C-alpha cells in the first residue's frame, strides 16, 4: 500500500503558497508601474505632446530599469542619517 506524508505535503503547500504570494506582490508592483506610465503618457497626449525627443543611446535599451532599490538611493541615505 502507498503512503502519503502529511507533514511533507504541508511543507510543500506552505512553500508553494509563499512563492505565489511573492509573485503576486511583484505582479502588483509591475501593474502599478505600468498604470503610472499609462497615466503619464495619456496626460502627455491630452496636452498635445505626440513625440518626445530622446538621445539615441537611451533608445537602444528597450527595458525600463528601476533604480529605486539600488544602493545609494535617497532612501538609503535618509536611513543612514538616522
């Protein structure tokens, strides 16, 4: 007869829940970022801006880089002052 370890299943299920919760938080952050970008772009359009001149070397990188968690940000500097 085959057996099933309840303890192992509890641990596995807890691990899966934690992973999904972390993914949900990341998705929520990305959704908020995209909604903010859309709001800014929509406002640009409403005031008549249809193009933004950007230096060519910036356009080559198609990914938006979030530097808010980088070392040396203002938040880090404020914590050091405390």
